[in-house]
């Protein structure tokens, strides 16, 4: 299992447990969204399945080759000893659009036929749940039963962005593996690998606005983050007294075609204010913190309550203008 960029302590802890030969049956991977927890879970699952079925065939610090039979099965979604559970698309014919609100109890129960038999290709199977925060109540209780009486040879990897929202009984049965936000240069390194055609300025803008989360930066790729950042900087520096920049930005993000950029803006603006707050003291700091709290609340309500995009962008830009 090659190291992902960043979070070396978490990776080292899991590798040490693997080398020890007595892996805990359930792991809770916690940290900010987009910092690589799910990517690590998939890589760890692949490594465990490879070592279980073909011990010694891939060196510990080497990447599993694309042609390896285990990797081929995992990539095709057909490995009999590996399952990933996440929110399903509302419309199976449109998998890239809206997702269901939760991971359902039916999805958890779908694991039971697999648990009723021994693993097929070795003594080990792996279940990844991404994210455990999305479990509906019934699903969480069903999962808890599996964690309390783990099926033989089964390792659970639970990804969580907000572990405080999980059932305490689920947390207590898992070993914690904590992931932190990456440094900006680490985010940029991830982006260069994932976006080989992006120019340096785009990479820098994405990394600067990622808050240490490469996954977030990748979601924003191609959405003119640099342009939105310039608009926010102009509003913050001059205060936009005639509302010209605010109106221009609100109109640009209001159309249906701009929905992805609008969603990105709702993430970018509070982060922009938070970064400004880090350089302030005294009354200026209080103004920035109050603006950040209001921006965070507005962003949280905007999509959930279907607020008017143009009015929301104008209001959010007004909060940025307080930084002047």
C-alpha cells in the first residue's frame, strides 16, 4: 500500500496494525471532508484483500499493479469479499445527479447474505462505509449489530466527517484513525497528479481555496475558482460601496447553467472570510468572525431551503464587504 499524500501518522498506524497480524475488526476514519479518508479506505481494503489472497506477491510499500487479479476485481466492482456502501442515486439512470439523503437499512441488510458464508478468496473480507454519517437511524442500528458480533474475517472501515453525530455505541466499537487537513503545498501536489492539464495558476487558486481538502479542490476544478476569488478580493478590499461587484457576481451565478459554480461559491465565500480572520486582531477580528458565522449559516441554508441564488450571492458578497 503506497502512501497517499499527507496524514503519514494515520497511515503508519494502520500499516503497523496490519504488520502485527491482528487487525481490529472495525476502524473509524475521522477528519474533515475531502482530506483523503475514503481514498485511504479503498487503498487499505485493496491491500488487505491482496495480502489475504496472494500473500507476499506485492511488496509492502509498492502499489498494487493495475493488472493484479485482485485489483481487477475490485476496480470492476465484482470482488466477492469487498463491498462499499454509500448513498445511492435517486435515479439509477442518472448516477451523477442527486443522491439519496441517507444510506438505508436495506443497504446494510444487503450485506447479510455475504456474512452468512465464509470469505471466498481468503480468510478476509472488507466493508467500506462512506460515509457513516449518512446512515439512517435503522441502518446505524443494523450496522451496530454487525460491529457487536463481527462476522468472521470481516474488517469494517467507516469514513466519518462528523463522528460526534454517530451512535456512541458505534464509536466505542471502532478503533479511531484521525486524518487532518493537508498543507497547501500537499493539496497542490495532489491536484497536479489528478489534473495534469491544469495550469499553475489554476492549481494555485484551487489549493488556496481548498482548506486543506484535495477532494474539495477537485470538486471545484473547472468552475473558475480564480475568477470568484478575484471578485471576492475586490469586494473585500474596496467594500464595493456602489454594489457593482456584488450585482455582477450575483448575476453571473444565478442562472441554471451556473448551478455548479453557485454551489462552489457557497463553500468558497465562508472560507475566504475565515482566511481573512486569521490575519486580524481586535475589533477587525470580531467583525470577520461575525461575518464568517453569518456566511456559514447562509451557505448552510441556501441549498437546503432553496433560497434564490441571485439574492443569496448578493447577501453573501455583502458579508465579504464587511472585511474592508
